[in-house]
C-alpha cells in the first residue's frame, strides 16, 4: 500500500473544480461540430505533483487523458484542493467523478482495473557518495546519518524495524514543522525529500518511485536504486516493496471498468512512453 491510498482522519471542507481536457491535458479527439462527445470524469488532486496538478502537468493527468481518448471520450478532470488520499471517500463514492488513477491493485474500496504498471520503492543517494544500498537488510543502513521517508509508508515501518526511527524522528518532524501525522494528513513533499539528499541534510531517502523519480531525473547529483523486495517485519511477515498500479471505479460500475480495461490495453504504448519520460523504474506486473 502506498501513502497515497491510506485512509486519513477527520473530515475536510473541499473545493472542487471541473476542468475539461483542453484546459488541463490537451484536447480530446476531434468530433463533428454540434456532436456531443461523451466524457470521462477523472478524480484528481489539484496540487499533488508529480502525480497531478490543475495545470495538467502531472504524469497521472497525462495517463488519464490518454486512456480517455482511447475510449473515445473527452477527459474532464474533477480537481480537489486536498490530497489524493481523500478522492475515493469524498469524490468517487459521492459520484462527483467516476475514476481514480493510480490506486494499488488490491485497494478494497473500489473495483480496480487490470494493472497498467508495477513499480516500487527506491533508495535515493548522492552520486558522489560511496553509499550503495539495495535492501533494508543492508548493514550500511544502520550506520548512515539522517534517513528521510514518507510518513505512513512501508519505508517508515522498515525504519522502525531496523531500529533507526528514534534516531530520525526529530529530523523527520522538523521537515513538516513538527506537525503530527497522527492527527492530520501530513506528508514530506517528494521534491523536499530529494532536496534533503542533495543538500546533505539526509544521507538517504526512501520513497515510492513515482513520487520522486521526476526530481531525481532532473538532478544529476542524485541516483535512484530500487529497493530489493526482501523486507519483512519482526514477526517474519513480508512487507512488499513493489506494487501493481490500477485505476479504480465505484463498486458495481462494471460497465465503466470493462471500458477502461479495453482502453488501457489499447493505450499501453502511450502509457509506457509517459512512464519512461517520467523516469519511473518498472518491474514485471504480478500475475
């Protein structure tokens, strides 16, 4: 489970903005004048780069628009001014929009499409250091300085597992103004995580690859290494480091689900190009 699919505490008042494809992600396929084109209402956060943004610059904006066009529909983004973790509960379930992009394939809240890519967590380090880690089991992790992770993620759980959480707790909380993620949704921006490694504030960042790949790709001083999928909790339970990504629709909306699956297969080359441009490392989709 990624931090983007975690349930958050409390209710928030939310502004919603409908943005057609021409304003957010490029115009849809041409239609005859006067002929109404069916639309696909896409739930999205207005300010959650690199995933989505109101200007359409998120990679999930581009994927959603590509899939809508493969369906012969105009993508219409329903933008909310709160994080994407609220999209299912406060938008999809309330029928303000019809599809959420970038959910874990096992998300029980929705019907999920066939996975359209699989990726995982990555270690981010500076190119000029000799720190070469590939697994949470690497002894070097116990010797480095600050480690920055996403709150609520498998990386935070593993930071506790390798007995490095107490060493880093004050540092992590300082990056969010000492606000507590127990009482509100609090997250360290991925761009900030990359910047901490660049500046030397942290020796190591551990993040979900789609969150941070854009910022590592843009910075020649950084490198990104996939986390080996061999992590486990103290009780021996495996803690996965790779996840299939799917789109989600409301429970019971099997017609839209089938249409999305068909479109995802049709748009596979375009989706692969978007992911490659973003710099997201991929692994084979699980069977």
